[in-house]
C-alpha cells in the first residue's frame, strides 16, 4: 500500500488494482454488514467505499446513477411506482425523482450506516431522500420483495454492490423470481451487472436466469465509470410478459421529463437519448455470450 493512496484490491478483479490519491479520511465505521469509509480524494471529490470497494465518487457517479435509473424509466410510458433495492447513498433516488409521472418510491437498503453516512453532508447525494414520494425501508431486499404483493411496481432498480458480501443473493435466481413477481405485466427491472471485461461468467449466469424468468425482453447495456473495475459497468434490463418494452428505443424521453419537473438536484450530466440507445451496442466477445443465451 502506498501512503496517501487508496487501492481497491478484490478477488473479483484478481491481479489488478485501481488507486486514488487520498487527501483526508472523512468517515470510517463498521456496520453490522460491512466496513464503511468516506474519503476526500485529490481529484475525484468525495468517495464512498464499502469493504474496500469503491461504490461511487463525486466526479463520476453521474454516469452510473443516471444510466441505472433512466435506462428502465425512459423505456416505459408512465412509471408510477418504483422500487430501489440497495442504493442507500441516495443517488438513484435523486434520479428517479426527475420523473414527474412517479407517484411513489420505495427504497430498501440493508445497511443503515450507509443511509446515515449519506445524510451527513459528507455525500451531497442525499437530495433524493427529501422527496415526499420516498419511503425508506431498512432491511433485506430479498425479504422485502418476497413480501411485496404481486404486480406492485412498474419498475425495480437493483443498485447493489458486488456479489461478495451483503449483495450476494441479489445476483441469484430466487431473487430475480421475486422481482418478476413484484412487477406488473410489462414492468421493468434494471440491475447492476458488473463488467464485460472482468465478469463474463457472472453475466452469463445472470442472462441465463433472466431469460428463464422474464418473458418480455432481456437486454444488457453498459457504460463507462472510470473508478469502477476496468472502467465500465453493465446493466441487465428485463421486462415481464405483457405490454412490449423496447429498451433500445426510449419512448419516454428524459428531455421532456427534464422540462416538466423542477429537478431537485443538479441537472443531467451524463444520460441522453443517444447514449441510451448506444449503451446496448456490445463488443463481439460479449454479444456472442449475451445474445446467444
Ligand atoms: N450505489 C452505489 C453503486 C453501487 N454499484 C456497484 C459498486 C461496486 C462496483 N464494483 C460495481 C458497481
């Protein structure tokens, strides 16, 4: 370890590490689930780290939060009821709140410390919690979804950490089955789906499970996040049987939404209609695995 630098070393990306220069540690704690740390970096703003893995940085979180939210919500005509699994930092809530058609947002985060840290002024992403449509549930997303009545939601966003630690079961078949049950016909789910450079085996398993469970459309999209392993992150976009969903051609364009609502946070920095459609273009080595399944 180089003094003054934070390096992300994990069995999920063996033999490689990404480092950020640390100016000051702002918070360090150990919750019932994981180690929680926030530090001021020299060039990426504030950084949230869970169990030694970067969850978001002020400088590039816009790419992930905007894409994981608007890829699903801009693909259906009138999202009203949205569920966020994970996402305790509040960034996804800020993005969901841009959609004026949304009437109710449930968020289920397992680790109260992540929520508390996000409410400190350490991370100014918490603007999302202030929205009156938001109801926070602190608990296990798997149990929450099992208890959700059938067809409760238009959209579910699974903003999870990696499948090592508390988020492990959010990558397994029973969880996807409970998501499908909680979605209305033609409802959509978007999950954090790792890196095509590093995790094709994980992605392959997710695709196989999703094709069995979601009888609408099943697509993989990806984007660039410099501080995530290999600099990219993917998303699994699935819809349940019912009204057709064409994820690649957003029918509910954000520009219109942008004008409708006084969005509570900064305006969109990353997402737009072109990058929405482009996100589904895959390199051949990934296409071969994902589209063949
Ligand atoms: N809500 C913060 C984003 C969490 N997303 C993941 C964090 C860990 C990364 N290796 C992959 C994305």
